[in-house]
């Protein structure tokens, strides 16, 4: 590729040479007008002198050819993972590599395009690739994609390239798809208040199918509603959160034969339930030093709306005063225990016994309130073992502990049972307690009274005197009940014998009763951790769990989880696909989004050339459906020639080179110029002398 060129190295500045040339031209013109003899030869002498001053030089370059560059953009976004597109992509990529490798002096740069925020950013990847190369060597750009590109420019001016752009389309022409669109769903919602989500079903192209579509709404894995919607119609669906914490809403439109994918037929949302005001009804009976423990605990939380009913008249005081006259104002017992009972989130009986103040019908209402989803906590004192015990009322059907009539009046240290070590209400209490333990066997202070009960299938979390049940939990119907069988928890709050985690224990207990998700003893949780999924399964049972992990594409795999001593089994599994995963063990199900698919990507997953057609046409490139024509052949063509055909695509031959050396040869060296000037001048005199 060596080449020669003519250049000038003037001995005088170009303006001076230009002025001399102009003067020479004027003199010659004047001589010709006056018909002066020998004017042409004199002009030739002057021009030859000017040419010698211009110093023409022949430059000969030693050139090293530079190969052309082709950029290969490979679309690996989520829309490329459906149907036969992965196979089409890999087959074409292999054939294309072989075809490009057979061309001489061609450098291939592959740029994979991953999914991310904003959909498929193909031209961002192209700009990054072009920033690292010499654009004058660019022979062309080949794109392997389904055409769903979300950053296509209106023209090539922004890219600054002068090369053909070819699109090799995966997928099938004429695809159709159905997708579910949720226009509005709250991120936070009040518990027990009706909320709405707005949704619609779209079909692409419009009105691809005319029949109605079945849409299901699931809440925490349970079917809540089944709808029949016509495509394009907007529908508001009501739902109610029944507990605080995170609730999973799944909305899914039924799939149809022939649609390109069902990835966008399903939407999952995490709605956080919050309580506006926690309404607690506290009924205190026999006065004792810990009377204000529960009141102080609940009133310290500004989100708690507390109604406290206290009986200050001890039963041994018999002065004949009628019960209806024991208060300055009439207590609204009917309003609290009949009319508005279900408005309370928790009912607490603190050392309360039958005294005729509350009719048995009201206590039956409380039992029914628990069975229908309410929460009840009983803090038992010696009265629970007496004939006037609450167990001898309709509440007996919801209380897990049956009094044996024995009351232990001696010192004991509350201890966690095996179940208590695993249960989230009491698990980790010893580690969380920051007090100074008197010794290793007594992490906290002693209590001095306990009511003995008999339990059957209830959860015993703490034991006390004679290793008898101290803290008992049980689910009753849709509600929950807890019994604390001692009235000496206040000793921990007072710091007796270094105290204990009284506040933490009672707060956890109240939150468990109100069904806070974080305190569920049987729980399955999953969270994204980089490119993986971290799974945690909490259980009171010491058994191996088989979990099924379902990927966004529908592929599933199973793993085994072994629990540790605290009943927690953990695992980290690799997430090979982006999108929403489902994790379940047959009893519990949860969802986790790993590199979630961007909504723009899900909006339309049909293969289409329309988004890239303007820039491809401007660059004189070609669009090829791989499903119809297969992988096209690749040729090199000269600039200005056609860059595509029916079964081939062309790359421009740029013929760029690198100069490795150069030599210069003056055309009029000084001696030669002097000889020519003298010869011409002598010949001019000779002609004039004749």
C-alpha cells in the first residue's frame, strides 16, 4: 500500500510567492499587449524561478494497512429469553462469528446489551463501544435483537458514524401478546380500610382477541377475587389489608394459546399495611404493685389508643354499696363489650375475676371476638385459681390453660423452653437483654408467684416454678390468645435482682397477638442478595424442608433446608434469570424480585423492526428476519456500493492505513533549478538577438 504524493516546501512565504506570480502575470500580459519580442521566454524564466522558490517535493510513504472494525451488538435483555429467541440468538451468533472470522483484516467487537432501568439501552452500549475505536475504520454495525429497543435515536447524527447498520431479528413476524397493566396500587395502606387497585388487560395489536379474560387477585397466596374483563376496559378492584406489615398482592390474567409470552400477564406488588391507631382495651382487676405496668407500656406508644377499665374496690370490702353506684359515672360496658368490641385490636385482662361487673354475655362476646380474629391476653393472678376465675366463664373455650387450683408462692427464675428458644416472641431474649446477670444460670431476676395450669396442644414458651408453664400461646379460630401465668413481671421493670427484658417481652407478645408478620413462628422469607436469593425458613419443628424455587420463565428447582438450633434454616441460591421468583414449601409461599424486569421491557415483548427502521434505512443497512431467511452471508464492499442483498449483508471496505515511514525527493533541487534558469534565460537572449 506504499504511495507517493506531490507536496511543496516553499522557500518564501506563500503570500510572497503569490505576489511574485501576480506580478509575473501582469508583466507577461503587458508584453503580449505591446507585442514585445521574447516575452514568452522571459515569462517562462520568471515562472520557473517562482516554481523553484515553491520547492516541489515528491513524498513517498511506507504504509501499514489497518483492518476494518465491525461492532456486534448482542441483545440479551429479558425479552430475548422467551420462546425460541435464545436458540435463534445463539445459532446466529455462532454462524456470524464464523462468517466474520473468514474475512481478512476484520476486527470484531462484541458488545452484549443487558437489561436494566429504562428497558433495552442498545444505543447507549453502541456509543460506549464506538468511544473506544477509530470510527474511520468502522465497516458496519450488526445488531442481534428482537427490535424492542428503547433508546433508538431519530437519526445517526448523534452517533457520528458513516457505516451500514444491519438488524438480524429474532422472534416471528406477526406476533401477538396479552399483558396485564396495573395503573394504580398503593404502596402503603391502612389496616382494615378498603383500598383499590386499578387494572386493565391490553392485547397487542389492539383487539387481537375479542373474548373476555379471566383475572385473579390473590392476597398472601389466597384467592380473593376472580374477575372477567374485556380487553381495554379499566376496572377498580377493592381489597382490605387484615394485618400490619408487608402483604403480597398477585394479579394475574389468564394466558392464551399463541401469545408470545405470559411474563407480562402477572403483576406482584408488596403493600405495607400500617395501623392508624392501635385500639387496646385493658381491664384491670385486683389492685397490685404492677397495676400500671401495662398502662405505662401501652401509653408510651403514641400510636396506641388505650381504654383502661380499672376496678379499684377489692372484693373483701363489703359495705353494701350497690354495684351500679361504685363509679362516679356509669361505665359504658355495653358500648365497649358489645357495640364496639370488634373495633379493638387487643383485649387485656390483668388479674380480673368474676365480680358481677361484666355479665357473662359480655365475656361470651369477648370469646367470640377472639374466634373471629381478635386478640386476647390474660395476665393471671391468684384469682385465676379460685372459684371466681375467668376460666369459669364463657372465656374458658378460648383460654389455653386450665387452672389446677395450685398457686406457687416461692422464688423462681423464668426460663425459656425448647419451643421458647425457637419462637420469635421469646427467641433471643437472653442475648437482647443488656442487664448484668447475677450468674450464668440466672440471666435475669426472680419472680415469686405463679398460677399452675394444665395445657394440651398450646405453645409453652416460658416455664417457672416446678418447671410448670409460665407463658402460653395458642391460636383460637382466626384469633390469638396468650396467658402470662404470673403477676410479677413488674419486678423486672423495677430492676429487682438486675431486672429482665420485661418491656421487650411484653412488646413482642402484644405484636404477636396482633399478627405482626415479623413475629410469625412459621415464616418463609426471601430477599435479593446481588445476583442471588437469600432464603430464610423459620419453624418450631425440627424437620428438613423441601423448597421449590420457580423462576420467571416457569422453570423450577428444589433445595433442602436444614434448621439450626434456633429453628431457622437459611440458604443462598443463584438467580440465573432476572424477574420475579416464587419460593414455596407446600405450606408457605413468598416472592422475591431479583434484577426485576423493567416495566418498559414488559410493555411490549413482540419482535418488531419498527423502532430501528429509520436509522437502518438512513445507514443503507438491512433488516433480516432470522426465522424466514436464516443467518445472512457477510461480504466486504467498496464505499458507495450496495451494502445488502436478499441473502447477504455488506461491510464497507475503508482502506485505512498507518504511515510507518516516508522519503522526500525534491523535483527542483538548487543545481537543477539554476541550470534550467540559465538555459532558459540564454535561450531567450538567443531568440531576441536574431
